[in-house]
C-alpha cells in the first residue's frame, strides 16, 4: 500500500490481519500486502480454498514405536513451514476437539494416522469425519473401544461422542449413553494397530437413541447424533470459540452459523467461511476475545521469522503447558486465562530468545531506528502498540532480539 493510507485502508488492513491471525497463524508482511490488495472477501475465499485439497505431511517413524514424542517436532515444524496454514490450524482444532493422548494409546503410528485423518477429512463433511473418528485406532484405544463388546458394553466412547464430540451436555440422557455403547460394540484394534470389526462381539439387538429405534451400528449412531439440531449448534459454538471468542450453543451467533452449516450439508469449510464473514467475527469483542494457545503462539512466532522448530520444541511446549499429542484429558485444553501465568511468561521469554537466533530479523534492522517498533508490528501482523507496550519496545530499539522478544510476549500479540 503506497501513499497516505485512508481510514478505509487501515480498517481493511486490520480486518485482514485479524483474519490471518485467527484462520492461520498470522500473516507475513508480503502475505498481508497481497491480501489487502485482494480484499477481505477474496482473502476469505482463498484461505478457505486451502481446505479443498489438503496435502499429506509424511512422517518417518523414529525411536520407540510406542512413544508419540517424535511427532511433536515433526508437526510443529509442519505448522511453522506449511504453505497451507489454514489446513494445519484446523487440524490443530480437531486435535483439541477429539483430544487423544499418546500416553495411553502407546503407538506412534496410531497417533500419526489420527493426525493425518484430521488433516484429510477435517475440512469436509462433519458426519464423515465423526464416523472415521469412532473407528480410529487411536480413539478406540484412548476411550477403551477394545473392551466394548455385547456381553459387557463400555460406555466411554459413546458418552464422550455425545458430550464432547457431537451434542454437548444436556442434549442426551443416560439411556442414550447406554444404547450408544451397544451401537459401538465390536470394534477392535490389535497390538499392531490394525482396526477390525468383530461381528461376534457386536450387539445386533434393537437400540433406541434420541428417540430413534433400529439395529444401529457405529455409522448409524453417528448419523443420528450429527443429524440432531443440537449438534449443529454445538459444533458451530465449538468452532467459533476456537477461532473467534468463547460462546455457548445458545448464542445467536451459534444459531446463525448452525443454519449455514446445516444448509451446507454440515460441511466444515462452509462453516468456517460463514464464520469469517459473520459481522461478529470482526467485532471488538472478538478481536480481544482470545489468548493464543502455546502451540498457536509458538508456531506464529516461528512463522514470523521463517524459522523451523527448534530441537528442544517438545521441552519448550511442555514448559508452556500445551504439548501436542498429550492433552490433559479427553476434554482437551482450556482457553484464555488458562494460559496466563508467571511461569508461562518466563517460558515464553526463554523460547522466543532462542527462536530469535534461528530466523533472520532483517525487517527490524533494515529500517531507521525510529521505525523499528512499527516494523515489528508489521512482521507480526499486529495493528499497533498500546502506549505502555510502545514505551517498553522503545527501550530496545537497538537490540533486535530483545525488541522481538518483547513484542511477541506483549498483550497485543498474545491476544490472538
């Protein structure tokens, strides 16, 4: 953008930068310039289009095959270097939504396959994704699918499928949970990670779920659950809460998005597009409505300087409290205040100090001293700095690494 920027120019730039921060992991200066030139609607279209053809991210197994640890630097590096960050951001969302821990799964291969499943199916039909998840080897091990047989139904997967994955609390009863467990009987994953269906272990009797009766299996159960009106509102609220600001399924925004989602055949890409175009998405409440999770913050910081994940990224993220493939529970990770603590601030500072040496800080040193704080804002796709942050940055204009570290640990950058 050349010449004197108008109020409309600045507003568009702010909107597009906000979109990139939420849809992806932030925009580099060249990406932001191109997107501003294209306009907000066209940028939404281009970003959502990334979901149509998600590229595979190969992984070479290493170390103990039961240990998911090697997946951490692999995936963080993929998120930091990908040409389709919208795909990886959505994969990260599904990893939190269908939270599964490698500590219990005890299989590097199964955790990789699940991650790949989220990448391949995450932007398409939600019903297809949910059906794949309940038959996924990592999920079956995580929620005890192996012990779910007609003689002794295990309710874990059925309960979480309803409460956390498709409907939300209050939209099903205990009888529905018991009947769902019967629907899911028969699926197994062996010691080699191979998933199979043992017909002799499956309950073929009639089941009644959400008022519908039949000889239901896993696919029919998922179809019933995602077809419920409560499911569309629940998923819309979960997606909006991750990308925009926390809302409940009863929020009017959730109702607006649920209508579009249902009308589009529960297509996730259509839901994301409707969200990014919803007036509330660009509201002040939404712009200040989220604190970056440690993974989002670390990846955005790496992308800003064009750096790969450092060798100790697993240790760094563990110190920050969010380690991929190791959620604290089936409910995933918390939000906002969950990530703000003195210990986290120290861990961020240590991380970014090492990252600043991995990538070039030329954008901060190639401009006059007086312009370096503004250049840092452009590098991070931040609109600008508050007086207090500007004052802090002003004391480090001759020290690019410290200037960068202060900027990425500032409130303006931590607010996603």
